[in-house]
């Protein structure tokens, strides 16, 4: 990828800056740029990225795989001193648990470590270029080695972003995918039914990791509900008619779906609802302790 010769033209359309693009990233982004009609520039290292960003405005910076997460966070801090609201997606071969928490705290849009899903990477890039709510979409309340608490804006795009960070945890792949999928479904339910997908409302999420289990708590701002009253959920479809709830959802004008709670019960070991129904805890038991029993290594400011 060659950088445009006339950088003044970058302001005409949305533009992303890519640092040291590898072949696969190159191919993915070229396809996306052609589809969306965006501009694209690239540089060879973080020092060049900082220099060009000081002189030109970009909508998104994507870091290179060969730099570490810590180096990319250092680049973000320097860029934000001149471009306070620039968006960044970190792509790296080297990450630490501390990098994930620091990325959340410093409003990194998304974080990918290799190997990664090309389809999901392109989805996050597209969101980063068009999402109107982002730099206050995820707010870290507290982060300790074993316990993270945060707030997430009630939009489906924010839920997708948050789950990508969760996928960077140190869980084994099978458990990681199960927890991420279950948490995503419950989070979407909370945002839809508790927060009405109102971007002014927030869902509270807690992530607790021990040597033997992982727990994810989701609390929405709604008044709650009773599981028995959820006629629009697949969980309450009568035996032999799993899709009965779909007709009810259509009548009520709800989005396609309704399988979230049922799916979550199949993916994790326990789904525990509070008395009012707007507070749920997902529990996944781990077969054995791992070397990294949390998302972070030490408390961060």
C-alpha cells in the first residue's frame, strides 16, 4: 500500500492510517476501502505515524502487528496530545493482560491479537469509521487483577466492541468463545429490554476471574422482569414449537432473535437471575487453573 501523494485530499473523504501493514491486513483493508469509498494511507512505523498525524487529520489509526500492545498504547497517548478524539484499533502479535485493561481505560476502539478473524476485524474497522458514539461508549469503573467493572452504552455496536476485548482474555479458546457468546447475548438483551437501545442509558458489567471459574455480571437500567413472562423468548416456547416466540416478537415489533437466554444456558454452567430480573450472573467453571487467572496483572490507574 502506498500513501497518497497529496495528503490534503485526505480530508475530502473518511481516511484511515495503517502502520506497517502485513499482507493479510493489506488485502482485507483494500477490499473494505473499495467497498466503502474511503481513503487509505500507510506508514512504516509508529514514529512516522505520529509525524503524519500531527500534520493531517485521520478518522482511524490501525497499528502494526510487529509492535507490542504497550508500544501502541504509547503511540496513542502521544497522538491524543494533538488529536484528542482520534480512534485507534490495536493489532499486535504481542500483548499482556495489562495491555487489555489499559486499552479499555484509554478508549482504544478495539483490540486484536494474532491470530484473528478477518471478518470480525473488518466489522470493527467499519464500526470505527462510522460509529457516532465511541469515546464514552465504554467506561471503566474499576480494574484490579481479578475483577473489572465497567459501564457500556446501550447500543449493539458497543456490545460488539466490548466482546472483542473479552475475547483477548487468557481463557482457553473453547471457554473464551463460550463465555464471549453467552455474555454478548445477555448483554444485547439487557440493552434492548432494559435500556431500550437508548444511547443515553448504560448497562453495568462485571468480570470476575478466579483460578477455577469465570463470572460475568450484567445489570441493566430497566425495572426488571420475570422469566416466566418472557413469551418472546425461545426459552418459553412450548415443546415441539421452538420458533413460537418468533411470531410473538413480530407482533411486538422486536428484532429477530429471542434465543439469547436459551443460548446462554447452553454455553455456560450457570445463569443466575436476581429477584427483579434486571441483574444476571453467568458462571463458567474451568477444568484447571491457568497461568494467567485474570485479565490484568496489577491494578491500573
